[in-house]
C-alpha cells in the first residue's frame, strides 16, 4: 500500500502517516428510505456496500463529495431526470448540526446548477440515506457532477472497499475550495448514487461506446461499437454508420438484432478505415430504427471522437515530478531508501526530474513557492510524498516497482523531438530559454519550463534530510506554461524568459533547466528534455522575436527573415561549425545544399545575444 503524509493534521487509520482526509470503519447498514417517485435506474460507481468513512478528524470543516456522471453514463437517460440522491453517512454524521446540501454541477468551476438543503434531523448517521429532490433535474446528455456537502468534524463521507475503483470520477471539496480529484487521496469510490426516473422513449437506440485510443499508429482501424436499445420497443434492425472528417459515410444495415429494452450488442463495421498521419475526427452513429427512419431521441445517436496519428516516433525522456517537504518524515524515507540517489544514479540519462517543496505538513518546507502550489493543484495532490511519472501518480515505496515503471515509460514512444538551450545571467538575475520542437503529432499542448537547483541545504527541516535535489526555483515564464500548437512537419521555436529575483537559489552555478510538453486534457507529459547551457551569450526573446527560419526540414535552401545584421553559424551534432555567414540581411535565402542529410543547429548571434534553432536537412 502506498504510504502518504499530511496535508493538514488528519489521520487515516489504515495508514501509518496522515493525509487530508481520515477514515474509520462504519457499522454498515441498509437503505431505510421508501422512494416516493418512480426511480427505475441508479447511476453510481461504488459496489453498493459501505466499507469505511472519511472526514476531518480534528476541527469542523466543510467537506463535499461528488461523482462525475459522464456523457456515456447519461446517454441512455436523455430527456429523463434525476429524482433522488442516495449516499452513506458515517457514524460521526451526528456531529452535523445543520444541513446536508445536495448539489448538481454542469461545470465544476462554476456555481451549482441545482442545490437543495436536507436537515440532518431527517437523516440517519451510520446508514444509507435517500433524499428526494423537490424539483427533478432534467438530463440533457451533458456530463454532470452530483454530490453533497456538510460542515462538521468526524468521519462522515461513506466509501466502498475499492474493489472496483474508478479513476477520474470521484471528487471532493474542502472548506470552499475548488473541486479536486479524489484519485490522489485514496482508492475508494464514494457511496453516492443518482436515482433516474421519468418515462423512457418508445423508439430509442444509441451508440454507447467505441473502442479506440486518442493516439494510434498508422494502419487499419476497425470501427467497433456498442449499440444499445434505450427505448421500450424491441430493436430488430438499425443502420450502423461512421464518417471521418466530414467525408464518405460508411453504412452497415444490421438486421435480426432482437434487442429488448436495455440490451446491447457490440458490432464491428464491415468497412475498415485506413489511418494515415494526421487528425481523424470520427462520427459513429445509428439511424433508421427498425426501418422506420429516425428514432425518438437524436441526442444519443452519435458518438464522436478524435484519433491523432503520428508521422514518426522518437525516444522518450520520462519526466519525474515529486511533491515533497523537509518537514515530512515519510518523504525522508522515500527519498533516502526508494526514490534515492542510488536509484537515480543507476538510471542517469533515462529521466528528467523536478521536485516541488510543499508548505505542509506543519510549517512546511521554506523553499515552497506559489508556483509549486499551482502544480500541486493541477494534479490534485493531497499527500506528500507524491511522485508523478509523465503526469501519472507513481508513488511506490518499492524500488522494484519504481524501476519497472520507469523502464516502461522510457520504452514508450514519444512523438516530439525536443531540445532547449538556456542562458542564466546572475548579474541581471534573468533566465532565457530557447526551445525547439519537431512535432510528429498534431495537437494543442502546454510547454512548461522549470529552473531547478541540483543540490540545496538551506531548507533543512525536521525530517532528517540534510540536502535536497532538483528543487524547483522558478517556472518560466510562470506555472501556467506556454501554449504550443503543434502541426506535423512544422517545427516550433519558443523563446522564454523570466526573472530569478527573489528565488531561493543558493548556488548560481548549480542550476539546471527542465523543459516538458504536457497535454492538459489528461495531464499526460508527452516529452521532456534537459536544456543545454549556452555560454556564448544570452538567448534573448526580444531581439529574436521576428526571426524566422524556413523551410525546416530543408533540402538545402534556407529562407531567413528578421535577421538583419546577424551572424549565422550552422553547427553539427559534434559541435563543429560547418557553415558561417556574417551580416545577414533582413530577407535572405542561403544555400547549404552542400551539407549532407542530418541534424544541425542554426545559431543566430547579434552582439552578445544569440538564439539556436534545430535544423534538419533531408534531401
């Protein structure tokens, strides 16, 4: 079991450390409520049993528990309504002196779309409780977040035993804070269920699932989908269709189905699709219900998704991000015995590393920064140590597991070639970073850049650690990163800069710059690199903001614009200057066709400043 530590001051009895939420076993219990409405379906992720309860072990806090009802989960119930909500309250719910508030959100970052208070005097601690909404909530098919909140101390939020834990669907709030993923806290589903009522349609079918991956290698793709009869009429025949990027519609007429209400069948389309490099927007849908045209509810007929196909692959450099603290005793154990210098030294060259020092437990690490807090919030981290590997949680007090996970990440292909060059000017306390990306995949991503100090000692706390490694000092330009829109075959250069004034830097000669590209939609880190230091002069984003170098890759003729009075050096991978040109004009074409195919670096210099672009010659 993963060992985790405190975010505040609370105790989870099954662990040896503390964390945000605590738990205690409850006495079980059964639903004692008689429903007053015609609820026919319950949507939930828990297995129906209660195992334990979480809450604040000290002090009264406002806590909320929510589950995300996805579009797929709601698809069979479009035009119906949520009529009841069922939840398990732990024994300490007797401490709730006010109301339990049921909330429904259409957007977890906005105000709730529905809220209703239920006095604790009408509910039961240590048991299931079912409440009936005074106004049923209509289901349109858009995802919903449904749950409840209360103010009290004690173990109150009921969960199952985690035997069928589902990620990315359980969320919590703490003292009015943002809705945060529960995944980083504990692997139990909330005892929380939504009761669906209202009439079903007579003729209604839909595509409830398609088997695919967001990134797939070029080749044959078989469109496999699940078709479900949501209506009361038996489904005997249906047209199964798909279309890609608004092009040809491929249709199979399926007959002899004999699907009663609620039954499903999984089918594979007879026409396979040839995936080629690029973006493929699929629309998989049904039509012609029992040969009589459109069904009664169109909203669940379609299942749309996108597959991106890379044009090539390259070596991945996995990224570690650790959330830790000098006041966290298990952090010392984790860093000293498992995610240790020996482990890291044995894997040199197979990872990049950033450590964010946290401001808890207790007084926290004095090298905590708000930018580290932003990264913590991005991942929903609620315990230290927490180790992320390429954006996924990988905290394991087991070196064998850590090694296996790193080996798997290193073996996984990447779809972006990336390199970076930086200059750190101690006099001006500025950092300049030039990042070059050659994309083999389309998409919009976020580029992050972190200045880390390889060894610090000024933040020694009370956990026994005497030095700390790869401590994040500054995100460049900030913790929000830089938008990077990628298109296959179109290299992207980004020039970043930030002030290092006011940071905790101890030794200016001991700094490193880590750059990584992340997909914010799923938190997946697509690629990382450790920047090389440019000692020839500052990489200045202002001087070179108008500089353009194209085409790249090139067959030997380079077009350069915005390079007036600059010096150009073409450098091979061994660092040898193979071409040099002084005093460029603003618009100029340069013939380097005499150079052989390969990877080079085009360095543009003006006075004491320079920028470097990765250059590919392919004839």
